[in-house]
């Protein structure tokens, strides 16, 4: 337990959803009036970095979890997404989920309905219900949007949910941090500065600058093992493929009111067009490893030397096209605008890692997003600060602990998928 308060200085490594919200929570709390004692160190001069997971068009916001811990937290976060502080970057269009009745995940819809029927989980005016048959599915989409064969599956809609503008929301929090007086430095954390077990800050990779602080919070996402290699397996970086399509003005008008659509048994999901008529699609799967420097995987992005142009695995390209045909066959014939690998920080249990590092004093870790943390952005900073100070509820503390002690927890949402190695033989340039 650490009680953070002035005159202690705080270094937060990473300006994504974990780091930015932690800085803002401290600036509005114990450091109000002393915000200059907080520093965010990020690879970008103005976070988020252009290859960060939070630098994205959109992320799904939903409360469907078989685990009631995350379901209730998501419901709480969604209440905040609807408030004036967050609503500019939130679009409550509803979330449609489909699953093959014979699939291993066939019970998902029943589980989702059960969770949404729990006390306190309802949102007035935004119901959750099954859609019985293709005609019922078509009725929740615009009549002039042709649907693929996903509509023949078991289908469910929750009108409480939608998507968040990830880049916009992150930049908005960063702007509030700047306005409050939080300091920013550009650089890549390469090495801890230690005195015995005490962490005193980090050395940057670019010019060996020493960034000194009394307390360091590592919010590095999929880059966590590059500073803390002991977490190379516990916070495994995996590349998840995503692509975008540019709609014409006529197509934009027809598709603008569609819900978010997810297919559980193959991981495919896609969004309504954003204000610029761009449709994003992606696959939630085990992903791709990029072994480097003795680590099982490190992120490979358009900022990685030699990979300035994004390349996506050919098998993932085929999977994306197949998924799009099953949802919006009309759009599957269109050229892609861009593609990228979005890097998760995957923990085997699917739980986050939000805890003090047991091997050091003055070092805290917030990582292991497992591809589902962004929707909780409005409450992440509070949860992280509570964990730092030892006031976090036990049900959260136990599952987010550095040494996970809860028996039987496993991320089963991607059991159907295969984990691939990313190499020159299985990629194609778009």
C-alpha cells in the first residue's frame, strides 16, 4: 500500500487509457494544486502514439460478460460514458451478437441475458432481447442494408452499448491533464533506475535521459515486457488484425444507423461508419506473436524500422473478408482503406494486472488489457489509484494481483482460435 501525495513526484509511463486516466485521477485528487508533480512519459510528443491500441477509430462498449465482476464495472463505466464529460466520444447504437447454435460458445446469449437481468444491470429505455429469426434481425438494421448469413444464427441485441471513439476519448483526457498542469515528456522507457530495491525512475532509449521520480507507474500496454521482461508471458503482446473501408456518401447515409455487430464463434466484429464514413472491422482472436530480442513477442507496428507500411497476415485478410461477407456482403467487394495490427497485452486469465511490483519498491504496474479494457476508461484511473493506495475492493484486488491466486480463471473467449507466429512468410502488404 502506498499513499501518494505531494511532495512525492509521480512518473507515469504511457499516455494511453490506463496512464492518462491515472494521471487525471491523481490531478483531481491528492495532487490537486500540485499537478506539476505528475509526469507522463510517452513515446509520442502528444499521446496517444500513432501505433498505440488507444490510437484507434473505435472500441466496443458493452456490458455482456459471463463474469459479473466485469459486467457490473462495465455497466458503471457506461453510465459515465453517457455524461457530458465523456458523451462526445460515445455512440450508443446498440450491440448485436450472433452465435451458431451448435457452436461451443452457443450458450453465450443465454449467459448474456442472465447477466443483464441481474439487479442494477438495466438501463431504462435500453432493453436487451433475443431476435427470433432473420426477419427480426433485419428489423434492427436499416431496411436498405443487405445482411449476410450471420442473420440466420442465434442473435441477440442490447440497446445499452455501442462504441467509443478511442483516439478522441484518449486525447480528451490528455487535454484535461495538460490543462490541469500535468507535465509531459517524450521518450521510450528502456531501463529502470534503481537503488537497491527502490525504483527511482527510468532511462530513455533515445538519448539516455534519466527521468527521476519518487513513484513510477508503468502503463505501457503491449510494450510492458520491453521494460519488465519478467512479464513476457504474463503480459504477452499479441497482434490483432483490423482493417478499414471508406464508404461513399450514399453508403454512409444507408449504413450510419447500424448497430455494432459481433460474431462470437469466429471473433469477427464491425462498427457503424464514423463521421468520415469509415467502417472498421476486426477479429478478436489469439492473434500473432513477433519474437524478438529473447522475448516471445514484441509489438511490430508502422513505427518499427523496416515495417513502415503495415502488413497483415494473409490468413487474417481472408478471415476478415469472410467475416465481412457474412455481415455486410455488399461491402466485402470494396477496396480496403488501411489495415493494421492492434497489439493486445494478453494475460492468460483475461484479467488485468493492476498491482505493485513485488520485486521493487516504488513501482506499480497497470497492464494486461486482454483486448477489453478500453470500455472501462471512465473508471480505470479511479481503480488504479485505489489499488495503489490499498483501498481497492477485494474482489478486484484478487483477480488483478501480480501473483494471480484465483483458481479456475481463464479467458475462454478465444479458445476456438490459433496463436500464430508473425514472419515474412505469412504476411501480405495492403
